[in-house]
C-alpha cells in the first residue's frame, strides 16, 4: 500500500466526541474532518460498528478515515451502544435500538456547523450491515452508502443457517461478540465511570448463541433488518463489494439484481477484508473509488462514477489447493447488468459418477433411471473445508478436497478440451431419498488438475427438512423420493483445458455445518439429477481495462509495536485409539502497544471442534476468548468460554464469563441451558 500524506485538505481530529441519544445514552465518536470545514461545511461519512475505535480497529481506521477526510469529508467513526467508549449495553446484533441510534447519529451529524447537511454511510461486515439496514429506513440526510462484505438475508446468508443448516460460525461469531461486548471502556476517555459502565455490560450480557438457537426457522427475528424482505425500501445509491474467499460473496449480485436505485458492484479475490487491504491479492485502490463515489453522490461532481459496467469482478484462474494464497491469478471482467446477458445457464445431467455434456430436455427425459447411487458420509468429511467466511484471511481457506471426496458421491466431467469460465451461482438439482427424517446435503464444486489435486471452487448446503420452506420445515419420510435444489455460493472461476470439473455430495460437512442427529444414507437418482453452471463464454469481451483500478492508497497508519508475538494454528488431529477427531484453531494477535495512548491490548481466540467416530451426537464446538488492556496501574482482562454440544433432541450451551482487575476476579457468571433441536 502507498501511504499518502499530501492530501488536498488539511485535517483536524477529535478523538472523543459524545453524541446524545433520545434515551439519555451517549455514544462515543472519533471525527476526522477538513480544517476548513469550520468555515466551509462538508458532507459527513459515518462508520458505525462495535469493535472499539480507540484500540482494536484504530490502525485500520487511521488508514482510511484521515484519507477520506483529506479529500474533503467529515469522517465519523462511532462505537455502538455498549461497546468501546459508548455508554449502554449491546444485547444482540442489528436490533431496533441500534438502528434507531444510527438514525439519531445521522441527524446529529447533519445539524453540525461543519456538516453541509448531507451524509453517507460506509463499512465492512457489521458496518456494511448497519449501512444497508439504515438505508432501508430512509433517514432524510442519507444520500448514498458504500458497503463491503455484507448480506441482505440475516437467516440464510449470514453465519447462522446456510440452507437451513446450523453453521459452526454461529458459535464462533457469538463467542467473538461475547468477548467484545463485555470489554470495559477506557478510563482515559470516560473517566472514573469506566468501572460502573463495565459492570453494567458484564451484568446484562448473555451468550448470543442462545438467542440465535431459539430461532432455528426463518421467523420475524431474522426478517427484521433483512433487506431482502423489501428491496424497494432502499432508495439511495449503493456501492457494494465483497470477495470470492469471503462468506458474504452472494449479496452483491442479489442487490444488483433487485435494487432499482443507482448501484455498482465489485467482487475481488479477497477474504473478509476491505478491497484496499484485500487478501488474497491483488488489493486495489478502493479508497480512490470511494472518493469518486462520495464526490458524485454527496458533492454532486459529474465525474462519470456510474459509467462502465454495473459489476466488476475478478475472474479467478486455476490454482493448486492451499489454505493461503498471497495472490490469486486472474483478470478483471465487467458485466453491464445483473443478471448478465453474457452468462448462460448450462444444464449438465448426472450419470454414473459423471457430469455429462449438456443435453436437450427431451433427451434427459428419455434417459434410463437405473439404480440409485448411495452414500453415508463419515463425520470426517468437512475437516478440510476451511471457515464459512475467511474472516482473518489465510490460512483458513479449504485444502485439497481428495480426502473429503473419499466420503462423498463424486461426479466428474471428462478432461476439458477448452477453457470453461463460470460467473454466478451454480445449482444442483437432485432426485433423492434418505433414510432418516432429518438429513442434509453438502454439494461441492472443485477444479481437478491432471495430477488429481482438487481445489474447491464453491459449495452449498441444504437441510433437506427445509427444502421447500425455511419458515415451515417438515420431516422427511424415509425412502420417499424428493426433489431438492441446492444453490452454491456465487463465484467467478476459469477451468483450463485438461482439468476436470467435479461435483461432490456428502451427508455431513462437520465442523463447517452441524450434522443431523443420526447418520443418513442418501440415495441419488442421478439420471434425473443435474448440475447447472453459469457459463460466461470465453469469447465475451471483458468490458474493463486490464488494470481498472489504481494501486492501494491510504493515510499512514498510527504507530504500534508488537509486545508479545502473535500465534496462529490450524490443526486437524485424529486419535486412532479412541477415534476422536479434532479441529484446533488458534488466533492469537499477541499484545500490541498503541504508542499514542500508552496502551497495551491483547486478543486471543481459541476454537476447538471435536467428534468421536461416527457418533453424530458426540460433536462439540468450543470458543474461548481472552481480551486484555493495560496502562500503568489499569490492568483488566475478560475471559469468555462457550461450548455447544447436543444429543438427538436438544442443543446444550455451557458458557462462562470472567472479568479480572489487577489479576483479581471481579465478576463471574455461568450459563448451562438447553434448546430443543427443530428438525436440525
């Protein structure tokens, strides 16, 4: 990244500004704005998230907010109620109170003498969720949003219930927020009230995984703040981006296809990162794109920002399987609209372990039925799946799929005679039966090289009890034939000549997804089952220059030093005596010193997912977080632990929260609760 200091506007910074809410709670804001805004007001751009602006996002914030401020904007980074240095308690994600607070923040910004009355919202992940959700509420000052790594569907396309199946990231993300939501404010900012504010958070927090498990169906809890329920509610322009290595790659094209406002889409090869910090690379000059976006929609500059394709995306080339890539080879392509006129839905019949060339529908109807292919996958299928979302970038990407394929039904094309490129969401249509009333299918699409290595390209999961409805699931009748459609995650991928395209089907995918109560025998009638690929013909023009973006730029980051080293571990372990399998993940950021505020902060997350043999009730997930903050004689620590386990009828949540001051435990609470399984 190129760090820029000679920006068009000189800026000033206010580290802690309180914004009053209507109920008396005060939120804490960090503001960067042009010095000249005292006399010449400018638009304000809000980033609104719970991840602690003073320390844990301070480095990232220091790169993009001063940069945008230096281009003529008041950039405002607000800690959500109950996080960082804001008052109150954060009780769950995306609640009505959170969105009402955001509307009040925007109204406050619009009234400031240094603001010209116009506002925008930006962010990644929670910040993008917040911007999209608030846009649907149409606050009068909000003129445009720019969002990265988000969803419009909280139930099925977030970390909760993919295809109606419970994701392990439901536990992992709940563990993350269990830790972040119970950290104290900084006494250097809030003064002597810090301890009172901290204990209010400790005493009024519960593990969010409990609430998420209480809503296993798509109900009003999930419909709230899911913009897919009413796309017409969004009336402002939207710049939407994500990455193919991210769990949130699907919502960009859904917004492009369903909104009727000015909109642009951008999808790179990245994990859960802003595009200017994108990993795997190439990262791009995203902040320059934001400046053009804001200049047009907040300042009225006629700069052609809406010219060119609606969607720009990175067409990924074939790579060997790896849990990490520094760069993903490929090229930028553009689509004038979405759905794209360049993309054809090509239907491939399935026969005996083969993905056949496309046939006319009449030919498929006449194909012999034959015997069904069957599989009952072991619990080991899924250990090389990687994370649902590559939150922290490598090494959490899927590894070689050949071992996974050993417990799956596998269908291959013949070696390709020419390059095939796909752009969009593949779909698997299955004619199937199962042996149990609760069952799931995981479908994986892989690029198989001539040496046999299999790189997962995309995947999808379906809880078959929700094949027709996630609101009203129904148990399956063992032995009865059903039709089920499994959409896979969207992707842009080139398969080169000599490679094969592989479809793999399994009845478990642990620990990425929670398995059904019992092992399931799946029977697939392949002659009436298909794989549909969204093919973008190679001869179609790319519609964009070879290098449509500038190099990544940003303001110089604030100064930090690493006090204790980070530790990262991703280990698959198998005990062939007790038949215990374990995925052990360590994400320890070490202790970082923030020089400007004389603070040392540490974050350590440990996840463990276990199972014994093929006992589907033996699966267990654990998330343990340790957060530390130390300055002079201020020394605090929060330790959270959440364990999720099950039997055939219930989930069991065991959790602990412990808080320490100067090494002495000052708060402790334990939860032991059960939640019935609902056809899950």
